[in-house]
């Protein structure tokens, strides 16, 4: 692998082509900026995994240029993928810059040294005239801002609307992570069906870390959880419908004695403080826990101990936490909207996310019915077999080849 850093005014003349034995190689540029976050969620997780597995895919006719605003670590490049198939076919272009990095720094680099095809894993294609933009493939994950505009500031909504509309128009091919997102693109932006390819994401098994001195205890599981618990993992924000989940839990506690708690784990997002106040106002401060963002080992430990996994989100372009729960072996309850039924299959108890009584009834049933839990766990193990990052990488590379060949 070659690593290059460009500073303002520098003009490196080194060729980025692979050795002469690969004259027919397809040069693939990849915006790797979203894979660098130290606490990846959503699109960052996708970027990291799809890039790593594309680099690991056996091929003698692909070369890769990764563009990033800072030097990426090996973890950020690979995720859970094996090492790159051919280190000599990989170049990392570090392009320092902050504000509007995609539309300024990356765009300028593409004008100077265009690859054969550009892959943007997370929504935003650089604003460039069509004659200067390489043949581009972009992954559009969801149009959630259209469903929940109040989850964003007015400026954020404007940028999301303009950048997504532009990306959908400028790209030669669009990857949608679910059939639901593909349908939204056709309905809202009139994107031709022939331009869209549906390629599902996939889970990565999380391995819990054990205490060296206490082999039977997971190091990452907080000792405060003395009672059994139901678990949610994801960003703490309005779209995830956590107020109704807390209300459903409060209703169960009021109606009968239940011996389990509720754990809501994840990075605190927009209006996140409201949820802790909401739980406290219902007398649940000691029963609803907010551990914040947790590393993979901690999440794995919690999932393995959870009574069930609760994911009543109001909207998901994919719903990766559902698959992660099924991979870990925990029964799942999730909403029956957006892409969630497509992803969960028949391996989840589906609920109306706007009906607190229905959420509460499903939670109570999963906490009491061991046969149902075991049935959903078994079905979950079967369901996740449909999803694979290796498969997603192969399909993505095929779309990139298709886009590069398009006139």
C-alpha cells in the first residue's frame, strides 16, 4: 500500500497506476472519509465494512485509491475484513481539509487525477460539472429527513435535500441498502429503477471480552444491572421512538410487578437529554439505564445477557441493529415499518411503533414466553445467513465495473 499526503500547492507526480502487469486494471477511487470516526454508527459502520471487504476481495484487475482527510488507521480501512488482497494495488491519498471537504478538497483531487470510477459509500457526490466528475456510484442509505424533518435543523434539511437530489442525479449507478430505500428514491426523486441496485448490508459478530480475574463475568457489562433487562442499541434520538418504549415499560411496571429493567445504549444524539428526564418523570430512574456509546465488546456482552432486544424505530433505511441482535442470539421485537420487515424476516415480533399498548404487550410476552424467545432466536440465526459483507463487496464491485463501462 502506498500512502500519500497532499498539502496546499504541492504537486506530486508519482503515478497511481498499478504495475505494468495490470495494464487493464480498473482504477477505483473511494471516498473513505466516513470510515474514520472512532465511534462509528450507521453510515460510518457501512463505509468501514464495505471498503475493507472490497479491498479483501480476490481480484487481479482492480486498483484502489482511498481518499481521506487524515491518515486512516488499519482498523478504519479494514473493519472486520481480512487484509487487502493486493497491497500494491492500494493507494491512500490523504487530503487535509475540513469545511466542505467533499466539495472542495476531494473535488479538486478528482479534477487533477480522476480514477476510472468513483465510489461514494455515504450519500454525498462532489459538486462537479458532469464533464469533470468521474463515472460515479453512490450508496444512498435512506431518505429519513423527508419522513422526520424536525430531526434536523433547517440548514441541515436544505443540505440533505440538495446533496441527495444531486447525488441521485449525478451518479451513473445508485446502491440502495434496502428495497424500501430503492422505492423511496423512485417515488420521491423519480430515479429510474434501472439506475438502482439493491445491495444489503450485513452484521459483524461482536465478541465479548472476559475479565482476566473473573472468567465468568463479561468485562464490559456494568455491574449496576442487577436485574434481567431488555435492551435497545442505537443512537438516542427521536426517530428511534424511545419515548414510547419508555412509556410502554412504565405501563408494565404500573400494571404488574416485573423483575427486569430497560437498557438504552448508544451515542446521545439530538434531544437525547429528554429521554432521561422522561424516564425520571415516570419514576424510572433506577429501572431505565443510559450507558451511552459502548464498544463492540460491551454491546456483545449486553446482548448475550438481554432478555430480548427492543427496536421500535419509527423509520429505518436498513436496521442493522436487528441483524446484530439476531447474530448474537437474542430474541427481537421491532417495528413493522420502513425496511425493518424486509431485514428482520420472520425472525422478529413485529409491532406498531405508534401503539404503546402493543409495544408493552410484546415486551411482556417476550419477557415471559421462553418458547417464543427460543423460536425467534433460532429463526434469527437462519435469517442472518441471507446477509454477508463478502457478498455485498462482490456485488458492489460488479456495480462499479458496470458504471465504469457506461457511456
